[in-house]
C-alpha cells in the first residue's frame, strides 16, 4: 500500500511539472521584449524542472 501511495505522489509531481512546462512554453511564445524578469525567471525554473523530469524518467526506465 505504501508503494502505491509513493507512486501516486510521484505521478502527481510529474503532472505538476508537466503543467508548469506547458505554461512556460505558452509564455515563451511571446516575443522576448515583452517578457518581464519574473517571466524569464519562471521559464528558467521550468527548464530546470523539465531537465529533472527527464532525468527521473530516464532513471525509472532503466
């Protein structure tokens, strides 16, 4: 049962990261000149989360 709970928690984290990535992609479609510093910071954070997600999924598939 604990393993099932951990798996659900992991899935929720992955979904949250994916949602953040989608949000960042939609905001990055705006021209760079119109983006503010917080938007750029959010995009950088999202890119970091995306790299972490990819690493986790790669490790999971090994």
